[in-house]
C-alpha cells in the first residue's frame, strides 16, 4: 500500500466511522491515527520485492545512469564519507522536496556517495525533477515500503528522511530488522501540523530508531516534548539552505511593471493557507493609500493559483509554476509570505529572496522572525497573526506602504539581506549534515541479530508455525513408531526422551540444553504460543487469546504470523530488548484446577492451594520439592515460599530467555527434578499422576522467574498466551470454511 492508497484508506475510514457509529472528536481521531500508523507499518512489514522491479532510470541524461551509480559505488568503497540515501516524498513542489534535492546536489559535488530517492507519493512535477543535478544517481520507487530493499541493495549506511510517512516507514524497517542503516530525520514542520493522536503515535514510533533529528525551527520540538521525549544530543538545529547567487531578472516591462514601482513577490505552493488571498487584498488596499505603485507577483501552482489566475487587476500578476523562481524575485523588491499555514517552519522562498539580495515581508510563524533578525538590523519585516490565526490585512497593507515610501529604510534592509544570505549557503548546511551522517553511521543500531531458537513441543502430529526461529520438536519420540517429518526429535543426541511420560515438554528443554546452540532459547506448545505483537488482544476467562484453528496453509500462516508478531525479524527484535519474556501471570482461580477437593470456593487462591486441590496432584509432592530446594538451593527457598503462597501464577512452561539464563535455570531445575523422582514412589501413579514432575516444573519456573524479577538484574516482559483449539493436520471442515471462521474471530477481537 502506497502513500496515496493509505491517504484514501484513511479518508474512507473516517466517513464510515462517522456515518455508522457517530464517533466524533478525540475518539474518532484516535481510531484514525491508529489506522494510519498500522497501515504504514503493515506496508513495510509485507513488502518483499526484488531489486529488478525498482525503476532506476531517473537520470536526465540518456545513458549516464550506469555511470552515476558506478561513481556512487566507487565513492562508497573509498570510505571517505558514509553512503547516504536522501528520501523525499516525491518530485513535487514543497520545502520538504526542494531542500533535499539541493542538499543532494551539494553533497554529490562535495564527494559524498549519495542517492536521491523519490518515494512516489505524488505525481512527479517535471519542473521539480529538473532541479536535480544530472550526475546525481536517483531512484523512483512505487512506495516508501521499498526503501529497505534499496538500502540493502546499495549498502546505504544512512537514510536521511524528509517526510513523516517515510520517517515512520524507515523506523519500522529498522525495528523489524529489514534495514540495517542509520536514520537522520529533518523536521520540516509536518509533525506539528498533524492531529494530536497521530502526532503522538508518530513520535513514539519513530524516536527509538532515529539517530539524529535535525530541526529547523524551535516549534518542531513541541510534538516530542508533548510526548515526553527528552530533547537530548540527538536533536540538532540546522537551518535550511539553498545555492547562493540570484541570476538574471525577468524584464519588468514584459509584466507591465514600471521601473520605479515597488514589487512584492510571493513564491509558494498555491494553497490558500500560504496567504495568497490576503496578499492580493493587502496589495489592493496598499495601492489605495500609497504614492508609489505597488505590484504583486504570484509564483506557484495549485488551488489558489486556479482561483486567482483570471483576476482583473493590473497590479496583480499570476505567473503560475516556474522552473526558475529567482528570476521573478530578482525583478522584485521584496519577498512576500503572509502565511497562516500551521506547519510553517523555515520557508525556502525566503532564503531564495535573501540569495537574490532581497529583504522579506512575512508572517511571524515558525523560525521566520529569527531568519530575518541580525545584530545589525532586520532583513525585512515580520508581523503576527491575529488571535484567531488570521492575516491582519489592513495592518499588512500599512506595513507595505511604509516600506515602499521609505527608500532609506528599504536599502538598509537590502544590505542586511545580503549578509543573511551567507547563513543559508547550502554548502555550510551540507557540512553540518555530513557530520550527522558520519555519527549516525557509527551507531551500532543494527547490531548482530541474535540467534533465537524457540522449540514447539509436539507429542502428536500437529500443524505448527515453522521458521528459522520457530522449530517444532517431537517429544517422547523414543516411544513413537513414527518420526514426524520436518521436526526435531528429542530422542537424538544427549537426551531424556524416555522420561517424557513424567517430564512432559521438559524433554524438549533438556534436549535444547544439551544439543542446541543459540543466543536465546524458548519453548512453546503445539497449541500454545506467546504473542510477540505490539497489540493486546481480548482474552477468554482463562487468560488466553483464543484462535479456533491453525491451518497448514501458506496464506493463513502468513496472516497469523503478522497478527501475533511471529516473524523471525520481529521475534529477534523483541529479544534484543529483553533478557527474558514469559507468559503473562494471572490470578489463580477455580478454573485453574480447583474443582472437587476440600478448598472453600473463594477466589483468589494461592498457587499452593491450587496445586493441592487440582485432580491427580498431591500436595505432599509439592512439599517434598520445597524440602529439596531448601537443602540444595537454600537461596531459592524464600522465593519458592513467596511464589507458592502468592495468588498469581505463570503457567504452561512457556518462556524465551538468554542463553546464560537458560543454562543457569537448567542447572538448577533438572537436579531438583531428578532428586524428586528418586525420593518419590510413583509406582502406583496412573498416567495423569505420572506427569507430576512436569507440573512441579511449571511451578518451579514461577519460582525461578520470581527470583529473577526480585533481583532486578534482567529486563523482563510478560506476553499474552495464544491458544489454538485445533491444530490437527487434517481438519474435517473445509479450509474455506475454517478461514472464514478465523476471519470472523479476528473481526470480533480486533
């Protein structure tokens, strides 16, 4: 899904929610914001393209594509500068597009290996595309989701993003391990222009994976402060910049403007928020009061141009979009920007004016007052908006007249403007960004992905999620006449498969301990998995997320893996943040096994009471285990008493933990179980009671994890348990019906 598709999806969602639910205000905004964030993340997560499908032919010269990319690779190999991918929304009008184009041109001239990447989120404007130096290698993508593929194919070390959706897409690619690159984001004012829920979600999603934020106006920091993000050394104030020099002026006579007339020039996207209507009104009013003829040149394309292009006024000149806007600024006396746009930060059109030696007249938004201000005076005049955010047209008209009728004041402004232009020379700005790129490339954000192995215990033929990380293992294989295909087997190597009838899934843990090499070890069951999703799903009365089926179907598997975060990259990413993850603890209750014994029907129960009341379990076995712990590991006895007398439990022996922790746990657990079996006469136990060591181990994991939490040495997280009702390879119901039922469950629990 591309940027335009997501925008349409959001528009449709708003209409549906308003018309069918009546949701309004903050509640509606929050739902729409979540949809926007999720759609972008999903687009990145589901992208899996081949490089050959990317159009790499966006160079103006006929056959210099290969030459440009060969030079990029040569510079990258030299290693003087890190390779950089400058990602922009599209080749369309806007400061977030024009600035990165000029920056890329300057970086290339400096010797930096840079690729200019258009994410195709808007139809290309040939005039903007023509601003790119023909020698700069360019790529045009179908979607920002393809950025990770481009980054990997060209071994790009740093992505420099200039649009909020690209920021989020790049951060998501880094988060999920699809991209191993540094991330530099320039804040052009889009964040603060978003609604509050979308703004907060965006900031919190992007911030953890960004090496540096370059902000151009102090107000760009407000969304981060609002979200509680610390403004630290990652945030650097860098101005916008443009190439120096003004060029030739268009002839005033061709526009019907006299040599002695005073001319204002407004260059911007032709949207009403940029003040086009107010500019016309102010100039008309100024002409009524002024002794000097005042003209207005409007340069740009869009709805405001369409609304004004046929205006009948000899003082107003709508020239539309132009390849060379500076020729009109050179023909003018002042740059003009009476903007009321909420996202206004550091307008490039004002820098263009300074580069032409012209002062500016602009609304006091964003960084504009600071752009104009110097120690030796002002390079123009700024005015505040009204309390309601409107342009004060009459006051603006008076300001125009005062400047037009005071040549000495105007000349002083011109001299200051020439000095101000030096601040915004693109070469100086580029040098600051080169410093950020070098630092970002040094960051070890993309540290080696850990080798995570999660074994899924299967005692019978079952459908299971299979990947490099998730690997089914047949337990009790020594007793089986059939070895299940595509599974590990617990009767190979150093093993205790023969103890499976009493140790249950612990034979898989023992096998992993003795035979498997990994950075992280984890254990699921054939019907139970831990959810690695960022989302929290509704739970049944047993504290589980219910799924009716697990099907041996590629489409189904992909969908279920995306829903619960079971991709290898996501699991690895989560484990890079934590030392241990385990099942979410829950309050012990009657549904956990207390049914018929002499415990009063009062909730909640202690873990010990629950064990004592459970069918087929004997409290004396649990007490015997406590005695063994007291003898063998007295340092654990306090934790054991605390856990067993507590009212919350960790069920099912499901966890993923670091290798050293797993080693320590196994060295503690298995000797205790061995001692228990040696001291306990289980010759009269039926099949259910023979599983006592497995049940005890379930409580011992709770004891061990309680100690881990109490010590506070490790980063831990509790995850939801997902339970599949049916995992049989051959379902009686047709797959079509099962998939339909699964979709219905997901709709209900979404």
